[in-house]
């Protein structure tokens, strides 16, 4: 692809946009940027970019891969991302100019339900190990009284008298390319082909009622802040028996009190005293699995890194492979000293031949400060 911009930004839609919204945005932009109608410089590249974004976002499986892993999740099956022409189905481009030929295949069916988004907060430990969470949310579900038909029990929807039950209105017009047939949804039945004369008293003809739902969601090990998990057919059901949309679980990982995360790597700042750094010691550091003791060698310098291999975050697509935990040693200089402590440090300075002024300038204290940056 010519650019690595966010695909939703390319089409000008939200991340939770429905399939219909994505297609409408593509049609509009294709009409504006197609090289046959736009002679401006760069229009062809813009059209190619729009088309490649639509290829991914109009395909449920590839859209889920992109939502979860970004462009890296598309791998070699990335259309324009992997190189090549990157032009989508010709019928989609034809549809953009001549008014919904592809939509006609769906006329006579109820509209699909909308997608939902659920923001889930987990701990860093849960993100590293993976976890199952039970979530609860409100959504529109199929009406139990009318089984989603929208019609009063004992009655049936009738064929629309305007479109004859086809759900579409066809008009013929002449163009420079010849006679064209324009197909649009019937405005009276909204493309469903049926009318409800006796609506259900529970849902008032919509076929849906609001209810609380609970669902168990599997969070894979290694998931990071901002990743989304798409659960197909777990969104709201469509009106009057329409297919359900998808549920997007947006994952937010809470900050850890001690550990920092950068991708698959974890980091921890370990404070030690001047004496511990000089003589060596053994300290306890936090890991995802619990506390672990590590050795600080004698003569350890400020900023020294100690790497604990395999104590980081799993690769989300290779759970058996984990990053590392990096322990950075921070040598702490005491801000205040007792009289005895000053005497001992003065003896050390005398032993090493260092001159120490009464104000502590120019001697060991300055050297420690300089070493710490």
C-alpha cells in the first residue's frame, strides 16, 4: 500500500463502523477519487489507497486480524499491503457508480444488527498469562413474544404493496453508456419486502427487546493495551429477525505498580545503596510469577542491566516464546549522613587517597554524583 495510515482513517469511519457504513464510505470516496472522474494529481494513488483499505475492512476475517494485530496481523495475505495491484472486486467499484447492484442481492431481508463495543480492563498479570473473563452488558435481543418477527402472535407480516414483496424499487435511465437500471431499497418497507399490520405488543413491531447479557471472553496471553477481540454474531440482533452484529471487546491493561512494559519486554528499577553496589548483595525483584532473588555483583555500576530471560510477555501469536525482564540497577546516594557515617566515609576517602573538602566538594561525594549522571 502507498501508505501505512490507519485503514479506518483512510475511509473516514469509526473503528466500530458497521459493514454497511464501511461500504457507503467506500462508495462515496470512490466516486470522488476514481481516475476516470478526477483528473487531479495523486487521485489515482488516493483511489488505490481507498480500495485497499476497503478490501481489508469489508472482509470479516481480515478486519478481525487488522483490529487485533494491525497491519502485521495481515501477514502475506494483505492485498495492497504486501505489494501488487491491490484493486478489489470490480462489482464493488461498479456498485459505487451505478447505485447498489450488490445490495439488491440482500433485498427482501431484514437489516442486520449493529456492532457493539465493550471496554474490558485487566491487570498486567492477566495480560501476560491470558485469562477468561465474564462480561455483562445491555443489548437488544430477539423478542420472545413474537420470536423476533415483530408481528403479533397469531398474525403474519404481509407482502409490501409498493414493491410487491421484492424489497426493491427499480428505475430505468439512459446514460452515455446505454440504458442502466437503478435498484434501490423500497422506502415503504425499508427493503424488507414485508409490512407488519398487527405489531407485537411487547416489542411494538421491532422484533427486539432490551436485555442484560453475560458472556465469557477468552483473553489470549500477550495481549496489549488497545487490542480488540471481535466476537462475531454477539452484537445486537437486527430488527424483525435481522442477523446479529459483532461484539468488539477493547482491552485496557492497568499499569503495574513496579513493572513497566514495552511490547514483549518488562523492566524494573532496582534501588541499591552505595555499600550494596560496592560490596555486592542479593535483592528481591518482582516478576509476573512472583518475587525472585537476584545477585548484585560487587562493584556494580549505576545503570547496570541484569536480564532475566523468559520473564517478560509472551508473543501473542507464539505463546511459547516470551520476552525478557530487564532489571536496571539504580545506586542511591544518601541525602543525609550521621556523624559516624561521615567519619567512616572520610576514613574510606583517606584510605583511597581522595581529598574531601569540609563541604564535601571535590571528593567521593562528587564522584558518586558524577557517576550517577
